[in-house]
């Protein structure tokens, strides 16, 4: 179990307005990573695992990457653009709690909010670049996060979102980095990601 900062623990990932309940983003991502590992071990067909292993170098690398990508798929929710959605369902106290923790979230019109798949792709690409990945390779892997609802976002949207205030300031960036580092450690994927930096 990863020990998350108090700030990261305030970021919401799922809500249920009827029950007035919520789940933290970090819990949702840990759960997702765990389920991905279980599905890899018990459900993913051998032919799929073998194909991924062939492309990624080993079964272990394929499993680790699968768990990692699943574990970071919603990192784009750690942005003011997504945080504001809680106000839309009368759960603004979640936004207030994040603000008290230092994650300020100015009011943004719905039309000014980037979807979390777009901001997630930006966050993952930036983080991979910090790990020594070329911008092309970082963008290629990050596009899997961008496509987690079915289609990759247009590259023009990704470019604009990366320069947009709806990504948040330094405090938000630090939380996204904490999440990406934490899930990387949880998935045991540092060596795998390092080995993939130059793999076709």
C-alpha cells in the first residue's frame, strides 16, 4: 500500500451524489491497478499476453506495463478542470477541501474545462519526459491514457491543454507527479519503463 500525502488524499476521483459519498483519486487508481493485475493473471487470453510480451520484451514487462497504464489512467483528474465537476453535482465541499490543502481551483466554465483523458495524456507525457523519454515516445505511450474512454484526443487539444490554466499550478503538478511516482512504485514498473524508453 502506498502512503499518499495528505494533499493527494484530498483529490476526489469518484462521487455518488445520491449517497453523498466519494472516493479519493489515489484509492481509485490503486484499485484499478490491482484489478488490472488480477485480470492479467486470470482472464487475459494467453495469445494476447504472448503478443504483448513479444512486443515489450517479456511477460513480466507486459504485465507491469498493463498494471501501470491502468493505475495511471485517471491521473488527469488531478486538475482544477476536473475538480470543478464536484460543484456541478452539489458536492462543492470536495473542492473546498482540496483548496484548503493548497490545491486551489478557480471557477471554470464547463466550456473551459479540458476532459480528464486529455489532461491525463498531458500529465503522463510530461512525467515520462522527465524520466528521460523523448517527446515522441512519451506522447505515444501517454496516448493510451488519453484514449482510455475509447478514442485518443486530437493532438491539437493535447497541445492546447498542456498550456492551459485548467491544468492548475505548481501544487497540482506536484500532486500529479506524486501519483505517477506512487503508482510506478506500486506497480513495480520503474525498470520496465526505463527499458521501454528506447524500445520500438
